[in-house]
C-alpha cells in the first residue's frame, strides 16, 4: 500500500516538474512579427520576418517560422524593426546643469552618481541599447554598468573607459583657474599622467578598476579653457605607450583628437577610433584608411552648444572654440565619408541632454551617408568597433534580443529614429507605444 502510494506521489511530482518546466520555457519564448526588418549586416530591408526570442537571446529569424498555438506574440507587423542602436561616444554620468561654475566647483562625484540613472534610462528609452562610455569621474561608469547588469536600474549595455587619460594642463586636466585649486583625492583618480612610465601605469590603474577600453586626450579640446582646440597634448612616444599597454591587456584604445597633427599621431599609435576628428586633411584620411581606424564624429551637438551653453554661463572662450570647429568638423566628416573611412556612430551624449542621441542621424545623412549607412554606423559598424559583433549590432541567431521599432521607414525618413516607439533589451520590453 505504502509502496504504491509513494510511487504515485513520485509520478505526480515528476509530471508537475515537467509541466512546470515546460510552462516556464513557454513563458520565456516570444515570437515577434516584423513587418519591415532592416538587415544591418547585409544592408537590406526584408518583410514579414519572425524573430524568435528565448529569455535574452535570439533563437531564430526567418519568414517561414510557424508560431505555435498559444505562444506569446509581439505584433510589429505595421512597424520597421531594427537592432538596438549603439552610441560609441557617451558620458552617461554627466550632463550640463543650469550653471557652468556650479558644475565644476559645487558638485561632487556623488551628485553626478545620484542623477546618472535618469540618464541611463532616457538613453535606453531612446532606443540605444548599447553604449561605449568614454570618460567618467570616480568610476561612476563602472557602478552604473554593474547596476544595469544586475538589473537594479534600467539602462543600455555599457562598455566603459573609466578615467580620461590626459597630460598636465590638458583637456583632461582642470585648467584656466587658480593654481590653488587642485585635485583632491588619489592622484591617479584624476587621470592625469605624464611620460611613458606614468601613462602605462595610468592605463593599468584604469584597467584594475574596470576599464574595458582606454580613452586618452591626443589633442586639446573645446569644452575646456586651454588656449588651443587641437594641438597635441601627448608626445608620440606617450601615445604609443598608452595604446601598446592597452593592447597588452587585450583592450582597444580610442583618442579624443580634434587637431590634424594629433589625429595622425594617434592613428600611427594604433588607436581603434578617432573621436571628434574635426580637422582632417588628406594625409590623415589616408592614414585612417590604411590603419582601418574608425571615425566617431559628434556632428550634431554643435547646434546645442551654440544655442544653449551661453545661457548657463559657459565662458565665451569655450563657445568661440565651438564656433571655430563646428562647421569644419562636419566638412571633415563629409570628406572622410567620401574617401571611405570607416564610420561609427557617436554623439558625445552628456554634452547635450541624454535621450536625444537619435538627432544625429539627420546630420550624418546630410553630410554624406545614405540612411542605410547611417543605421549601420549605429549598429553593425559600432558593434565591430566595440568588439561586440557576436553579441549586438544585428538581429541574428545567438545575439542578444536587443531590438527597436519605429512606425515609419527610417530609410525614407531618417528622423523617425529620433522617436523610437518600441524598445526591447535582452528580451525584456522597456517601451511600447505601438500597443497602447
């Protein structure tokens, strides 16, 4: 009697486990109907595709996939579906406040860390499911990345550079103020380093605390008060050492570089990308093509800086720098596109309000890219620059289920990417304005 009873209970429990496991598996699988589907790898548009998502991964894509009865379906038949977008130049821990001097002198890293989750959420809801963050104070970017990865806050996948590496008095160092105003805290946390040995040590320090890419200032910059906007701020030997040290640890390096000489120096050092690239001549373009160096040019934010920064007390000296480079940067971008330089999407988000990333697409098309090329720069090409093509950048089997949808065709109207209607990251829907 007892044997029969216990055997029956065992069978019931086994059946319950099987049914429960099947139910869990069924709940995790979603079938997405894509009316129009942009294949970013091959640069083509397909119609009536089915995307099968299991948990956070794409399991299948095709037009001949049958949907089981009772399956969970997300109907995007009346929309255009794309991979989640990628911004290769962001600063998710910062954004200009109401007063320039308050930002510099009255806020600590804690102030920026507290508000940063708002910026990560805005970025994700704008359709950018992956970002390369290329400079943050006090390792805030690492804390953000970890919190997002743990599911504590919503935000994009982050590839982090941690501390911007700059020379003394450079774009990466506080300048233009009293010498009695100095960095407080561990000196290496300032990112300031000089000489071959110091810069190698700084790269190692950044990597120790979580850097996945190394960012350094090859040239002067715009939003700082040093005299030049483009002069080199490291020697060739120092740049070589930074890139070489990054490579020893299996990481890529990218260079903030506006000036022509600094761009050439950074390319020769072996950087994966030139950020900004404002003053490109024919030799610099030829070098970038020869080395396979990506150009990541923030050609939208000139408009925002010139229209808004003076309202917040930004020194006229800085605004004049922007007036100097804005148009030239866009023309340099146009020259690079015509010459066939590799282009990856990057906006310098944080210089303008987060969540506006999509506004740059219009400018990329205006200055030479086709709409498909602009989309590829923010998907397939960007994933290649990050070294994440196996994970993101296209909608394909085995990749993360990161995808977005817009109501109209961005190949016809690229500005539709300024207003993304649907956002999925890792199989989870974060935004859906198509099914109110």
